[in-house]
């Protein structure tokens, strides 16, 4: 299979309900659950996800998963096969962290390719509690995925509200 840019789909709704190969978790660096998307994925997916995250912390990621990197676990009780955890940057007016945000999407797609995932659901990484301006988060997400060379056939952006949906729709065109 040759790598090319995946088809982009927008969905308004709950990322934990997506029947895809892999769901991307906007995780915190501890990998041990948290709020927002991270908390929802851990709650709905159940204890198997947390158990694998704890094993990752005990082995390769003792200090946590670095910002912009990605790693996969089981999806537990989610209707997906895997969860790809990535740590988005906190937005800062005084420092351009756009490369780190783009890295979250690139690294998640790289992990998806390693797993053989053909469909991947992404949230709007860093656009919640990490305060990344929504229009800019959408621009970076869509631009990065469009530029990616991947075997993933479909990237589904699952957006939590109408404002996020519209921001991504403006970028997808």
C-alpha cells in the first residue's frame, strides 16, 4: 500500500463512541487519566487502558510521555481496537509551540501506521483545558494531517461542540 493523505471526516459528538480502528487520546503526560477527552476515554474504556498505561510508565516512560509524542494501548471497552495517547502542548502567548501540536498529529499517525490502523478518530488536541485557540488548533490539525504520508485511509475529527465543528469545517473546506 502506498502512503498518501487520508480522507478527512468531521463528526460532532463523543469520541468514545466512534467505531474506528484507533481513537486518539489527548492525554496528560502521566498517562494515568485526567479530565476532558482523557478522562472520558479512561472511564468508558475501563481498567485495561489504565493497566497498560501503568505498564508503560513502569517501563519506557517513567517520567511520563513527552509532549508531541504518541504511544498506543488497548481500547478496552471502547468500540475501537486501540487508543493512541498523545500529549498536546499547553498554549502560551509568549512561545510558539505549533511544532509540538503538529507533532501530536504526525506521531499519532505514525503509531497508527505501525498498528495497521486504517481509520483514526482525533479530538481537537490542546483546544480544551490547554487553551489553544480553536481556529489555530484546527488549522494546525487539518494542515498536518493533509500533509502526512500515511496508510490511514480516514481521519475523523470528532468535535465536542458546534464552535469546534465550525472551526474545523472552515479548514477542511
